[in-house]
C-alpha cells in the first residue's frame, strides 16, 4: 500500500540533471572531489595527496616547457598479426574512444631548457598494455634521442605485455632494453618514472633499468599479482610489498617524487646528467 512505502532519503534520490563523472571519491581518504578541482590540482586529492591516474596529454603539459612538445611517430597503430578474434574491433573502438592510436605517446620536449625525448604510457588505452606498437614507438624515441643527443624519459603505467599479440609483445622487452643499452653507450641519460600501476613485462624490462628510477607516491609496482607471487614463492607476503615505498626501502627505485615536484626534479636531473 502507498501509505506504507518508505520515502527515499535526500541523499538517495537520483537527480536527472546531475551529469555523470562530475565528482570522484578518493580511495584513500574518502573525500569527494570535484572534477574541475582535481584537474587544476593535476589529479591529486587536495585532502590527502592521493595520486589519481593522469592521462598522457596532461602528463606532458605538466612536465614540458611551454611550446616545446613535438609528437613523433603518431601515425603508428596496431594490426592483428596473430588473427586474434575481436582484436581489431577492440583496437578500433579504443582509438575512437580515447583519440589515441595506442598506449604510448612519444615526442621531443624540453624540461628546464634541457632537450629530451619522452615516452608517456597511458593506462586508459588497453590498460597501458605493451604490444608491438608500444615497443616500436619507444625504441624509435630512444634512437632519436641518440641521434639528436637528448636525454630519455619514459613514464610507465601498464598492465604488462599485450596478450593478443603473444610472442611479438614479449619481444618488445628485449628490443627496448637493447635500444637503451645503446643510449647508455652514447653517454646519454635515461630517467624512468614509474606511476600507478606499473606491472608485468614493462616492470621486467625498461621501467626498472633507468640510470635513475623514480616513482609517484603509493603507486603499485610489481611483476605478477600478489596471489601468483604467494603461490610461486610459498611465502607469506609483507603488507604493501608492491608499493613504491616498499620498493624504495629495498633498493628497486631511487626516489619517490610527488607529482607537483616532478618537473622540477626531472629538470635538475637532466641538468646534472647532461653535458
């Protein structure tokens, strides 16, 4: 009967005029942050400093000197070399949704006046997975850094190698590391920046072999998931063993740098490491 129906509380009532995605709840402190406030604060929670995911465009704007970014190899996108069912449709849909051709963006930049090549992985495209195009674009960026005497910066955010390209995606681990070895022989610096999350084949290759490895606070860094690691090692895992703070205390990374300080810190490193 209508007289016994329980009215909705004001907080439970749905407003048709409320646009979606306007507010984001912080997973650390639970604060509700307006999307505009988060954007102005570089996707960092003003209450507790939690770092939300940051897309490649905003990341480059945060780091590069104004007017210095020039994209390279922007016309590369994945084919379907193994004829994996539904893969082409998936890639096509992601390209339309994200306005990106693949999970990494590369280009020339300057930071604090120092010339560099940058490769920024973007988790919103196929969870930042590394396929043939990702490996090829990073390798070409490294080769261009050698040719033009630039430092190399790679911002990692990835779920690992892309399953749909099988062995071809795994080969990118060796290819990118080989290119970075040639960069080292040319006495040019490589700075690796690990962001949330950096896992799988990316962690096992170029993300952790920088001349300097730095990470954002509390980001996840690991190779496999906790359950897989536990079943493999047959050991009880310490709490937070895949966080940047744990990796810093055990020597995998050299520093933890908050997002607001990243540009200044990278500029100082490039100034120190480049002639």
